[in-house]
């Protein structure tokens, strides 16, 4: 999976993939670019980072490689980058003007932060806005309150600005977690450092049926439960479970297992509802919405509240699909054998 990088210290270093996003990132101020392009990627010449327009830009440095998977490509980009701050950008998303500047301002306000995300607008394949991701702590105190309850910090991966030395010291992205390697990395960073979010929509996050988040949705959600279980085990000084141990501990007839599946089905139907609505297919959209509401009525009510009360985005019922109620801790549903 192609990845885009920017590191806004002074100057900025960026790894940019082929796709429309390089052009959106070129508008950022004080930018140098590093491109790591998987050879299997094929896109329109005008949208590639090695297009004539990009090649004329002295800030760009291009590195070609075989397609070794997203986590390994991310790690290689981290090692090749030359500056301390690296920003992420996926190939099919859009970076809005001023994103890096606003994240640097947040760093000045929260100097101990090592990950800085932003809010994001969800867009369809055609660029129509179909939703929003407006969650996450905006101060160090909010982060500590969230982390003390055992909740994960909700970050949209292509919005993140990261401190490269910190991430490398922690071992970078773990390829064993595949499409959820970013979430697993955030949990390790959160053990020692603050994570904050700029409360502005500075990214357009594209949702389409061929995206990795769609194609691997159920795998990602299973990995998320493993990540939360491992994080809670570390907090309690318990043996950290492997994926095999975690799967072996899951009882298919257990009530919690059924609850997990309901939530998985809800987010699957909700995502396809957004896509169908964006395409003007209102009858299928209504069908997916009904299926989602039947699968997990509590999740449906949270989304209704979020849309009816947009100014209360930090209220407990407005959190994203992978968070828990304040004051609660995840159940580590596994035991060593």
C-alpha cells in the first residue's frame, strides 16, 4: 500500500505515493519530499509523484522498491527520512492547506506530544463529503484522562504527524498486525508520551469499496480487539497474549463474542450505507441503515446523537467505533495456558 510522508520541522521531509495526494501536499509550506513507490502501483501519469510537474520540484526525492506491504514500507520511509517530524498521508486522501502549520502550532502548545492527528472529513470516491471523524483529545490533560480509563486514542492514520526518533525507538510499525499496525503503534506510544488531535478538519479521508479499510474490515476489527487486550495486559503486568493465544481464548458461544460480532456488522453496514447514499442509491442506503440499527441499536443511537448535537462532539455517546465508555476498562478475554 503506498504511503505519503511529510516531516514538518524546518524543512519538511515527505514520503509521497503515486496518486492524487502528492499534489495536495505540495501546497504545504517549507516542504522537502521523500517518495517510496512500490513497483506494483499503477496510476495515471499526471497523478504520479514522478510526473513532470513533480520532477521539476527540487524538494522531491524518489526511491523505488518492491511492494513489501504497508507496515514495512512505512518503516522504510521512517528510516529514509532525514528530519525528526514525519507526517503520514495515504495515497487516495487529500491534505488540506494549512494542515502541517496547524499541527506545528499544536506541538508548541503541547510540547510533550509525540503524535498529533487532526479531525477528518469522510469523502466518497468522487470527493463528495459523506461523514466526519471529529474525535480525540485536544490537550495533554484530555489525553491523560482518556488514557487512564484504558481507552485507545482515536487517530485517523493519514492525519498523523509523528516524532520519528520516538517511533523508531519503539521499533516502528509491527508487520504482524497488518492493516492495524498503526493502532498497535499508537498504544505503545501512549504508554510514555502524549497524543493529541487538532480539532479542525484538515484531511479528506476517502472511503470506497476497494480501500483496505473496507476489504479488511473484519480482520482489522479482530486485530483491534487483540491490540486492546495486549494493551490492557501490559497495564496490569500480565502476560501479553499472541494472536494465536487470543484466538484460542475466544469462546464462540460467549455473550461478549456475540456482542463483538454485532458491532462488526454495524460498522460494516454503516460504511456501505454512506457509500450508497453518496452514489444516490437511496433505497440500498436505507436498507443498510436499517441493518446497522438492528445489529447494534446502541451504536445507531450514538450516531444519531452526534448528528443532532454536533457541538457536543466530546460527549460520551459521540466517540468512534472502537472506544469504550468513560471510566470503563476493556475486558482481557484470554488466559494463558
